[in-house]
C-alpha cells in the first residue's frame, strides 16, 4: 500500500473519529467576519489562520505589505526532499448584503439537507453519527475557508498516523481574492524565494456538476472593452428625424453583430490565431467527461447552443467574445420616441492559453476601424463628430492571460492519481475552467506549474446568499488534502 493510500485511510479514520471536533473548529473559523473590504476583520482572520497552522507544527507567519490585506505563509520542510508542493487558498469572502439570506452569514448553521428542505440542528457531539448530506451554511463555508479547514484536518490525520509528507510543503493563504487579488503579484515578487515550488495547487472551486470530483488543468484569462457610439448632439424626435439622422443604437448593434457569425464563432481577423493548440490529451479528456450538455440546455431553457451544439467543454478551450451589456435610450416605462445621442456596449473576452490580453484588444480595435469607425479615447468634440460619420470611444482593460497545464504531464497524472485515491473512483480531468482566475502570477513570477484542486459541492451558492458546504464534500476535501500532502513530484515538474 502506498503512502498516499495510507494517508487517505488515516484521514478517513481521523475525521470519522473526530468529526464533531473538526466541525466545531470549522465553525470557529466561519464565525469570523471576512469580507474583503473590511481590513480589520480580514487581518483578524489571517491571524486566526496563522494560529491554526502553527498548532499543527507548521512554521507559519502573517505577512503584510503596506495597506494590502495580509497573506499567511507556512512551511513544512523535510530534510532530503526532492520537490516542493505549494498549496494556495484564500481566507477572504464576498460581501453579505445579498438578499435572501435565511441564516446569519457569520453564525454558521448546520442543516440536515438543503435549506428549506432539511431542518436546523445543533452541532454534533463526540461519537454522534453524522450524515454526509448535512450542510453547513455560512459565508465562505465553501469559498474558500473549507480548504483551510481541510488542510489543517489532513495535517492532524497525518500526524496521528505518524506519516510525513515526502516533499516540502509551502502554504499561501490570501486575503484579497474576492476583490481581484490586486496585491497577489507584489506578494509573490516580494516572497519569491520563500514561495518557490515545483507546482502550486489552487484549492478553490466546486466539483463537477454531476457531483464527481474533478481536477482542473486550465483557466481562461480575461480582457474587457467598452464601445460608445455617437449620434446627434441632442435627442431627436424619431418622427421628424427618423430615416434621416443615423441612430447610434442601430449603428453599434450592427458593429457588434459583425463580430460573430450565426454559429457564434468570432469573425474578427486573427482572433483565434494565437490560441494554443488543443492537444490529443485535451480531446481525450473532453471525451471522457460526463456528458451533461443536454441536461444543462434543458435546465437553462436553451433550445440550441453555439457552434451547432459543440460540446461545452470543447468551447471552453477557445477564446470567447461576450456582449455583457448594451445601453442606449430607454425601454419599458422609460421608452421615448427619440433617436438617442449615444449607445454603449460592454464586452468581455475570455482568453485561452496563448492569447495576449492586449493583443486581442488590438484586434478588436482593428475590426472596428475596418468597419469605417473613427476611434477616440475620450468624449469627442463637435469638430470630430462633423469630420467622421462613425465615431466610437473605446475604453479597454487587459486583465490577465489564460493558461493550461497538460493533462498528460507528470503533474497532471500525479494529481489525477491522488484525487482518485481520495475519491475512491475515477475523477473528472477538466482541461479548462470556463471562468477566469488570476493564477497566472504563479506561472509568471514563480515559474511553477499550476492546477486547481476543487472539492466544494457544485450547488454551494458561492458569492450568493446561503452559501454552504455539504459535509460529504468537506470530508472528501480532507481526504484529498491528505493525498496531496503525501504526493511526491519530480523536481522541475
């Protein structure tokens, strides 16, 4: 039996024997307010997390740079270790002002099922049987304090079984993830030597929608662009001036429509040129995924999806262009029979590996110009309006690139093996997550391979009211962390 099998056995025995204590400690952590913008609460949570690590024998400290929220850094060093594994999670949480909360966000509530179907109950006492379908409701129950608790519990289990991680382990817990990690890169640059690792594992996110565990090997980057089209300098009566004065709503709609074809593929010249090739391993991983596209279409009320119904997971491997908002004139009770003075469209572009965040915006601007538009970066004056029949103000923001670790890489195979031991069944190898996360910093600054190791339930209500963690998912998280902590990588993986 391998060390990882022994570690997972130890984790299961420990959590079954000490479940009540684990939940009590987790409730203490969840009771700490941690909304990202509240500096005092975030700092207090960081100190608490530091103490949790220290109590497990981790060499841990809280580091704060200027006014940034502190990070918690920890080390488990093993003499003679041939590799180093980094584990990242964040301890900050989303605001709590969403409507619909049925429990107090920072008064963790145990429910015997989904809220509204199950009943609230007190925390279990030692030796009491615990149903894995119970759920614990609180802000950050799943996103992202659960990994902090799972890691600490796994460390307890390993210590009780006298098992030692074969690799050096470095921990990083961040306090600004929910506001876009504005200082993460600075922390990585400042602590580069201390955070050096062969691979960084991002402990965040949910399992597959089918409830099957998954490892995520890629994520999209993101760039954003806002386009404002200009018409007359004042609103014009649509009867007196319609069919004569150009309407910016119509002009902008035509421009946006020219960016994609009827199948949903982007028609902007060069848009896909830099996209990294989809490998045979990626294609095989997609083919092996649970096929729930039809179920998703039914759930979402979609009779058809883009690219003639291409698989959702395959579409996630490509860059996308989304019109996330359009504003011009009024509708409903605010509708008026006028030609408006301007119209604005807001677009987000999800980037695949290989796409340059600035370069792809250059291509969008080139497309706008190719359609006869004059681009400005500030409100156009009258002279500019009179000189150009089509005037657009463009505001752009290139955020960060996407990245992907090969599923068939040594790291990929090691992670899938560890997760399978923890889950007791084959796990989903997700080539690319549809969303965007700023973990490219780990690649660019630390030169490390990166993958995402999620375990929260897919219906956890993250970022919304009544956030929760299903205990079965928390228990799997403990087992997964035990497997990851006892994983050994080849140096330079």
